C-alpha cells in the first residue's frame, strides 16, 4: 500500500520545500512513499525528482461535455459567445480537449507515474448550485469512454489508468450497473477505480457524521460486490457537508457575475464548502482501508501551504494508526 500526498507540480509549491531532498525527508517523516502530482499549468520544474512520484492526476475541465460535442447553443448560453468559449478552453472543438489530455498523459509517462487518474464527471457552474443536471450519468460515461479510448489507443500499458468518482453526473460509485458500463467500455488492460471517499460522501447529503460516511461507503462497496475489487486506489479524505448542501443548493445565488471567469471564481468557495477534503479523525476509517486494501492511498487534503499540508496529513496518518493500521 503506497501512501502519497497530492501536490501541484509547479515552482511556487515545490519552492516551499527547498529542493527534492527536503521534500523527500518530509515525506519520510510523514510515513509517505511519494506524491500524486498534478500539472500546475507550467513546465514541470527541472529539480523535481521522478523518484518521488507515485501517481499523476490528469488535468480536467469540470464542464467539458458540451464543448467536446460542439453544442454551440449550449456553449453560447453558458459563455455568451463562441469567442468567450475559445478563450476559456484555449481553442475550439473536440481535438482541443484531446490534445490537452494527450500532452498531460505524456507528462505523466515522462515522470514514470505508476498510475494516472481521470475524472469521469461533468458539471456546469449553474448545475453546481442548482443540482438540476443537464446530462445523464450515461451520457457522461459513454462520452468519457470515447475520450479515454482515443487517449489510450496505441499507448503501452506501462501504468494503471484509474477512473475517479464524483457526486456530479458520471461515475458516482452509487449504481453498480453504471460503474460496470464505464469499466466495460474502456479498452485498456490495466484499468481500475480511484475511489474518492469524500466525493462518495458528497453523493449522500443525509450524512451527518464521519461514522455515517464510513457506513455509507461500506454500503456502496457491498452494493458493488465483485466490482469493488476494481478499486486500486483511494483519495482519502472526509467531507461531512450534507447540512450545507441542503441549505445552499437548488437555486442560483444572487449577484452571480455575468462573465464565465467571474462565475468560475465565485463558485470555487461553495464547492469547497461541499467538497471539504478534511482529514479523517474517526479511527474506524482504518478498518475501511483494511477492507478495501488498495495499492495506492493518496491523502488528498485541503492545504494552502506546506505547513498546512504537513499538519493535515499527519493528523490523518495518526488517525489510521489509532485504528490499528500501521505502516510496515
């Protein structure tokens, strides 16, 4: 079981550690094996050591399906004009999105990633507030399968390709038939699931405590039966946000900016209230890890600085140890 922390691979973040050796020492102090990297929008820093990378999270747009399909009416309604669409996505048409993914997959492979993570979800800013979905799970899954197969065609299977659940349309890990539909459609031998525990909790706004969250995750594992064996990794964090969801979704907030960039910036704070990425403090989560026995565990915790990241990971690691699951 390889333990890692999520880390943007950009100069400003890595500079906090003063170099790869100091980063390695901090990972060792925390009991971690490496980092799960994500592109920071710039060249990968030359000083980053490939030996520190366990996995790689592919870049993503939360709202991409209408863009990929070339649905001009939907895009103009969301962004106001096709010029605004081009500015937001960096181009026009499905090939723009595929080129972005291909470039990022090339980064992951150049760094020797043992696995890559791909979001299977689609949500517009409006949907994130209203919870009235514009596309079905099946639409998102089937189009994601199309993209994944184009992305992985003729790519050697030298890494694991793991699909991640969200609470938005797509893979939610709440309905086994849809999970199977996704996995069966992917034409790649080393495929699996990166189960995000906090996202799964977000799928059930009735959850009120971490204990409720653990019980719900176990219920979904039991519902999936043998499909649960496809879970190769965990994004480990907890998100008890049902009360917030019940109070603050179902409607658009007053004062939402007209421009898409302004809307995106304003929507970030509410998303953080829903998807909290907080450390587990209930030691029963260790039993959950033992039950799933994933190959990879990413401590995907909210942190703006090195110090915050250290404290969050240490707290979660200590929770696991209190639950009786110690590093060998």
